[in-house]
C-alpha cells in the first residue's frame, strides 16, 4: 500500500470492519516499537508503550493524512490487523 501524493493512507475496508476503529471518525497516530499504531479517537486511556504523534480525521473512504514526522519516511506501507488493532509497518525491500 502506498501513501498518495497528499501523504494519505487508506485503511482497507476488510480490516476496518473487524477493528477497534469501526464507527470512529478520528484516530490517534502513534508508534509502538517499529510499527505505527492507530488508536480510536474516543479512547479514554492511551497505551503506555505508545508515543502519540497526532490525531487525524478519517474521511468517508477511511483515508487520513500522515503527521509530518512520517512524510520523510518511505511511502510504501503494509497495513494489518492484530488483536483488533490496526497497525502499519514499512515494507522492506531487500
């Protein structure tokens, strides 16, 4: 998956339907280990092991704009679902 020319990523519908983001219109964007984690904007408590870089609105196509720290990073991403959470990691091409 690639970020578009506006640095937006889209959360695939099939992952969104089974995630903790279903039904929310904002997400916190943070880092856990080497992965980007998307936390529902209505969360009352933030995980202690996550550094938050911003909050973004999801548009009607489940797209959001990456925060500035991520704009200089590769535009190829793998978005996946793990235990109900949506995460993204950079694709590593060797």
